[in-house]
């Protein structure tokens, strides 16, 4: 077994909390699982179950249960780190594994928003206020997370010579899927990728042009220089900051504040990141087309 295999995804896209906390603990779990029959998908399911319980604990208007929910979300994210590390350690990374991992992330946080909507209604808020606020915040969260993943993976793909796990919708056009569950996973991920392309169309157009001309490596250094500052700003709307936000709003008893912060300031940050990212992609697209 490689002693430090798959420690992280790359220094450029990893946050300090990843390199100092989530990845080291995740690597220990991956090493423990390596000689056993525990598969990466099993670890993904552990992440999902732990995350679902964490979300449920946030339903209750109880500081201790909410604080435990935050801790369990952190544990869930450690498992989420370990599943990919184990897969890469064994050399068994698959597209279906990536799809399942994405589904797990989506379900963990969808459950959180459902629990918070119910909590706000039980506390006496009008359903016609709580439901739209929670749903819109959840959709904003999904857009933010999708854009961050897309931007980071695209950085790895272009700046670091094809690294990462960047995909476009057409990459899954002919992916075999046997059974209803497999077809659902492929459809879910295909729709997810299409949403990312709609959010960042110029970046997708650049990748398609580079693939068509076989010149992907030619933009690596320029992409790294132009986009690295933008990639690092993604930390403001990425997953780790959600745990801080949960602790700062839900634990003290302000779930509506969680919705509002997700919906307004974090959406504004995403907008600024998208504008800067697409502007740079457009510059390179024009340069490669000339």
C-alpha cells in the first residue's frame, strides 16, 4: 500500500482545513480500510448516514443536539474525504463512485434544508414564508457547490495537465447503465454537469475547443496564473464554511439566518467569482481561436 497515496486533491484547490484536518484523518481511515473488505462505496454510505443523522439533529431547538449535529456533519465530511482516498489508493476510482459521492453530498444537505424548514414551521413561522426561504436557499447552495466543484476540477484539468476529475455532459453520453438505480445515477450526474455548463458556458466552450484541437496543455500556465486567485476565493462558498455557518446560526437558534446568508451574500460571492472566471476563460478562448 502506498504510504501517502491520495493524500489530497492538489494544493491549489485544497483549503487549510482540508490539508490540516479532513485529509489526514481521512487518510487514516482509508489506510485502515485498505486491507479489509470495506469498499469506497461503503465509506460513502457511512458519510451519507452520518450526514442524515446530523441534519435531523438540527431540527430540534436544542443547543446540545444542534452542536452534536455540527460534530456529526464534520465526521460525515471526514468519511466523504476517506472514500475518494481509499478508491485512489486501491486504483479503483470509477465514474459511478464519483456519481454516488455527489449524490451523497446532495442528499446530506437536502435533508438539512428539509429539517430546518420543518423546524421553522414548528417554531411558529408561516409555511408560505419558511418553505420558499428554505427551498430557495437550498437551490442557491446547490448552485454554489456545483460551481465550486466545476471551477476547482477545471483548474486541475487545465493548469495541472489533465489532473482532477473534470467532465462535461457529453463525457457521459455513452456510459453504460444497467438497472434503474444506475440509470438514475447517470441521469442525475448528467443533469448536474449540464447545470454547471449553463452557469459557466464560456469555460465549457474553451474546454471543448481545446479538446477539438488537441491543444489542452498549451493553456496550462496561463490558466494557472489567471485563475488561481479565483479558485482560492471559492473557499468562501465551499463546503467547509457551511459547518461554520451551521455553528454560527443554527446552534444559537437562528435557522432563518442560515437560509438568508446562503441565499444573499453567498450568492453575491458566487456571482463575482463567476464573472471573473468567465472573463478569464473568454480571454483564453479568443486567444486560442485566433
